[in-house]
């Protein structure tokens, strides 16, 4: 159980650091404006679905995790 607790605390710290980095950093230039990112504007509301941006971020994180796993 000790391993699970440490893992969850580490994951929480990483997510907190990533959230603070995104909050404090200026907007990333192309992220959110790629082809396939949907923005629907109607009277009174806006729906934003960053589909392509999510795929790009997911691929980058998967690649980083794979490289990290190989180095260990």
C-alpha cells in the first residue's frame, strides 16, 4: 500500500506542477488552433472541442512516457 500512496502523491504533484505551468505561461501558439479543433459559437454560448490538440498532447506524453520507461 505504501507504493500506491507514493505513486498517487507523485502523480498529484506532477499534475499540480503542470497546471501551474499552463496557468502562468503565455498561451501556447498553435495549441487549440489546429485543424480539427472545433469551436461552435451560437447566441448565448460557445462550445470548444480541441480534438486535434488533445491527440497531439496525448501522443507527446505517450512518447515521453515510453522514452522514460526505456531509460529506467
